[in-house]
C-alpha cells in the first residue's frame, strides 16, 4: 500500500520488531511450524537495512539469518539487492509495498514475496527443482509458443505481527 503522498511505506513504516510462526510445507510430508522473530533496522540512512530472522526450532535448534537489504542506487525505490553476507546476493524488485525475488540455487528455483499491510508483514517462498520441467506448446497462426513449468515442492510462509 502506498501512503497518501504516493510514496511507499518502505523503509520507515517497516522498521521494527515482529514475531510469527512459519509454516513449512514440503510435497508428500506433513507440515512443520517454526516460531520466529524478525527485526528490520536501518544501518546506513536510506541505503542499507538489516534483515534478521531468528528461528526458534525444537527440531533444528536456534537459527539466525542475518541479511541486508541494499538500495541498488541512491533514489531508486524499485531495485534492491538482498545480501546474504556470505558472497551470495540476489536482485529484488519493490512494487506496491512488496519485495519480489526470483533465483536459482543448486538446481532449485525459488520465488519469494515480502509485503507489508498495516502493522503486519507477510513472507512467502515457493521452491521446486529446475530439472525436468514439463514442456508443452501451442500454436497460434504461424507462431509456436513453448511453456516450461516447474512443480513447486516447498512452500514457506509466515505472518509477522509487530511486537508491542
């Protein structure tokens, strides 16, 4: 959602501490849930923000993901970099108060969204193998269109509510 001046709410209305429970769904397995907390803080004014997600898993223990959102260039409200701080960086697009990302890692395709609505943040990640896509085609006039589809096998989603 944009504010009344036509500007996005990122970053200032996003900054803060949140908590929620992530649902992890894997094809053919029972769902799993993991309580977590999330914190977004400004590191460099209008340029770099910390993205820290702490997972409190009984099964896997305490896990912290400490990443960065980096504005691609000064004044650019659309193009961002998601920096995992380990050499991996991914491009993000920010549209309609939502970050969108698409990337491939180790023969898996990932698509994620992270959006704000009110005092709530919504994160979703979908993934599936990039190998063996289903390939179909259709003909319209003299043109042949080929489509490759990739079956999602993993979904992670969490509703993060601002801590009081």
